[in-house]
DNA sequence: TGTATTTCTGAATAAAATTCTGACAACACG
DNA sequence: CGTGTTGTCAGAATTTTATTCAGAAATACA
C-alpha cells in the first residue's frame, strides 16, 4: 500500500511542480529518457494519486482578491468540531483552505476577498450563519513573501 | 495598468485552475472557440502575469510530508520585521508559505515536515538560527478539509 | 461614418502525445 | 540453473495537439 518513489519519479515531480505544463517531450529530454517511458511514469503517478492534480496559479489581485486573511474558528461550548461545520466552511469559494487544528480552536481557514469590507460582509453573512460557530480570531496578511508548494527532495 | 478580464478570460482561468494540463484543443471545444483564439488569450494572460504559473499538486504523505503546521513568529523587541528574516524563512524548503501579518506577531509561516520530531529538528536547527526571531507559536494541523485555490467568478 | 485595433476563424505545418511492440534487466522460485 | 514473471525502457507508427498565419468579423473611438 505504501507508495515507493525512486529518484526518477522525484525528478519528474520536481520539474512538474515547478511547471505543470512542461511538455512530456521536454521532460524526457531533461531526464535523458524516451518520451514513452516518462509518460508511463507520469500516468502511474497519477493513478497512484501521488499527483493529485494540476493547477494554475492566478495573481489574486487581478481577480479582485487583494485581501488575504487567516481566521481561527472556535465552536460553541459543548460542540465538538463537526464535519458539517467543516463542509459548510469549505463550500464558501472565498474560503480557500480549511484545516482542523489541535488546541482550543477548531479550525483555521484561509480566506481571500476583494478588500476588508468584503471580508466583513463575508463574516457577517456567511460565517456567522454556520451553526455552532462561537467566535473567530482574524489575522490579516499585509504581504506574502512566499506561497508555493515545494518539493523537499530526500537525499539519495 | 489595470488588467481587465472579460467573461471568456474568466472561463479560461476557471478551467485551467481546475486542470492546468487541459489541452488547448479541449479548452477551445468547451468554449466553442477556435484553438488559435484560446491560445492567444492564454498567452496574453501569461504575459500580463494574470497567470503566474502552473503547478502540480503532490500528495504530501507520499513524499514524506505527513505533518502540517502553522507557526507564528515574533521578532525580537526593537526589531522591525526585516525582509532579511522573511527571505531566510522562505529559503527553507519545508517552509511553504511566508506571510507578513498585522498585529504583534510578524510572520505566519506554513510548514510541512515528515513528522513532529522532524518539525522539532527544523525549529531548533533552522528557525532558531535565524537572527531576530524571539518566539514562535505553533499550530498543528490534525486534518485538512480543503486546500485549493478557487476562482471566485464575479457576477456578469 | 470611417479608421484603427482587437479578436476571431479556418487552414497549414510543426511538434507533441499516445499507443504499441519487443528488448532487457531484476527477481522469485521450482 | 533454468524458467516464468514483472517492471521498465527505447523506438517507430499513428493520432492528436500546438503553433503560425492570412484574412474576416467585431469593437472602439474619433
């Protein structure tokens, strides 16, 4: 059940993480392999769910998402963090991440909105209407220095 | 200087965010346009930096990254959050996000490691050696419910 | 209304993805 | 040892796609 990745797989993942749209032919050239061999590996990585998908990174400012915030959410006393709450949070498009965390708070979510006023609107109209949410603690991001998944290649 | 995106652009971004490796031909079919027209738009979105890149989402558990944590970092008294500190944080591969935040703390970082012991090692050997870091406050993620950038399509 | 600009279609060409066949190596096991 | 199995790979053939281009349609604007 455990997925085993050799050095070639890691090379492929490393390059595809940096550029998901690299052509299979280019990838093959970089690895000095036949395109068919590389393609076969990529397909297997997809099947084995090592590769979960390919996404396009969009400049948030250009799509009216200039504000980024992290919000800690605490459930009402006596309520365990239910998966319903998590699902309700995840259903909101502006909510880009939902993490169930250890400690007193229940969830940490990452939210993108146009500006601070639309964040307020979101919190009033969407978050507060989700059952069992007792309180929130918001952290506003002033500037993002790095935001990128990066492969940590194990020593061979 | 302001980038203007029409409905077609948003359709393209929406589909490419869901699958960055969709073929230009398929995209054109979905939008009922000629491939050349779609390709032209994608190239422009790249030039205008609306599209910042294409990445592959890798299942963290398969590459020995089973632990996810958020760490709040506070600078030493009397030190403003310097960009040097941010750069030092960003240079660590396990540190996947670095946000400069409002409030008493300076930075919020997102870290992925194999397990809690390797997180401890990272904090001792890497974080604590960065100058001007006074204290850290760590939040361990138990379960991630959602983690995906999602396009918020404006009403047309 | 005329003109410039942008965006599109459709066809041609170059390049790439995909499929397939068979070779080769590593391995398990009788 | 020999044999069958499995997994990986290269190379060629075929299908599909990316890319380029000329000109038509649409749009903006003076």
